[in-house]
C-alpha cells in the first residue's frame, strides 16, 4: 500500500478534528512521525528481527553502518553502535524547506548541526536528538520496497511507528520546548507525563530520574487484538506483558517495544 502525502495530511487533519486539538504556534509545523532511528550492536541481526516481527522491508542498505526498513506509512532506521537505544526520531514537517532550516534554527538559538547535507538535527533539553524531515520523505522508496517484497509470513504486519515515548527530566520544560519548535498540540497532561500530537502519531513524555532516551517505542499493527497478538508472539518465543489493551515486550537488544491498534492515541 503506498502512503501518499495527501493520505498523511488527511489522517493528520482527521485525528486533530476528532480530538479537537489545536496546535500551538511553533517555529515549524510537524504533522507526522517520519521515522524512528535506533542504535544497535548488530545491524544485520536487528534488521532481520524487525523484518520477521513486523514485515518491515529494507529500502536502503548501508552495509554494517546501517539499514532503513519501510513500514506502510513511515520507517525504521537502524545504525551501528555499541550501546543499543534511541539514536534519534524525526517529525514530518509540513512545507519544510530543508535547505533553509539550518539558518532558521541558528537564528532562534537551537544550535543545529548537519547530520548529512541539508539534514538538520538538534538536541532537546535532555540531549535527545531529532531531525526535521519533509512530511513523508522517502515514501516512494518505502512503497517500492513493500511492493517488491511484502513478507506476508512475518509475525505481525506493522502499519507505522505509532509513537515514541521519551524519558525527560522536566515534563513542563520539554512540553514548552517541543511546542516552541514544532507547534505540537497538547493531547493530555498530568504531573509526570504529557502527550503531544503528531497528526495520526504522537510523542509521549515521561518524567524520569534517568532522562535522555526512549522509555519505549510503539508500532501499530493490522488486525490488533491483544489476546491473539500475545499468542502469536508467544508462539515465536516473545513474551509480552499486557497493560489494559496495550502490549509490551523487549526486542533482541533489550529495548522496550509496544504494539497497538492502527490509529492508537492516548
């Protein structure tokens, strides 16, 4: 299934309308989650794991350095590193001019750095790295990879990276920072957590004494039903923990993964 920009923006508008969300004015206007990037000790093993688990398909192979695996609506990137964890995440920005983003960020004091030509990154208050991307950059490559090799035999069939949950030292400060940069609407807020909208996706912030990484990341999957999915995972040696209708488990590198229904929101 090809994920078009029109479909992305329609989904974003639909979720915002359903939740009566209003984006705060921000330097940029983020409307989706473009991709999630993990650091893993063995790129080949991690790529095979997520292909077998989710049906993700490789659309860019950088050898031992990294791989990019397409889902239906966004993608998962893997980069080699000794310590497994969150490398970065990238919001999809509507009307993003990549060539001018660096100057805009510099003028507003975000201290950006260039990860690759015109790929600008900066760090949030807890040192978590993110990149700014076009709404759905690489969508044609992702669609082609899924068309050529759909992998119907994977355990689950992922639709997208649904959300990323970050460990932060000060929820209020992080809410202000992400809203100021990306204009994300506030979905829900409590004393030690907050949820910010990214169109059909979202960003979760959890207060932590160990800030600076991902508490978990979540993939939405087709035909999600907790009991059935738990049984499918168990049949492949993956023991999931259930909290209400949510399922969590550790991947091959000990990182916490959640799976959920398509369109899941907090």
